[in-house]
């Protein structure tokens, strides 16, 4: 009977831990890409306006990479583009 009780406690604790990690993981910087909008910028290339979105990639809360994703967002207003893209 005591062994069955220990097994039940172990199963319950394991299940509780898995559910907790599954629910909490999307709200932490544990895995995947995380965008930091404070480091975003826009620039023009030719006749197109681009947004550069900064991100970091994490694995177990350790930053393993970072960079920018580039998204075309339309045409600039006439005379409104004062920053040209490098590339």
C-alpha cells in the first residue's frame, strides 16, 4: 500500500510539473524568437518603406542568436523618407 501511495504521489507531481511548464513556457523567454519592439526601425529602399523588427532567439533562457526580420510596409509619403536603408 505504501508503494502505491508513493507511485501516486510521483505521478501527480510529474503531471503537475508538466502542466505548469506547458502553461508558463509561452509567457517566458525560455524558447523561440522574442521580438523587442523598442529596437525596431524603418527605412526606405528605392520607392518602398521597410520595417526592421529586432528579435532574439533563446534556448532555456540563454540567448543563442539575434537579428532583424525585414517587412515591406508600403510606400513612404512624398518627401517623408529621410532614412535610406544600407542594403
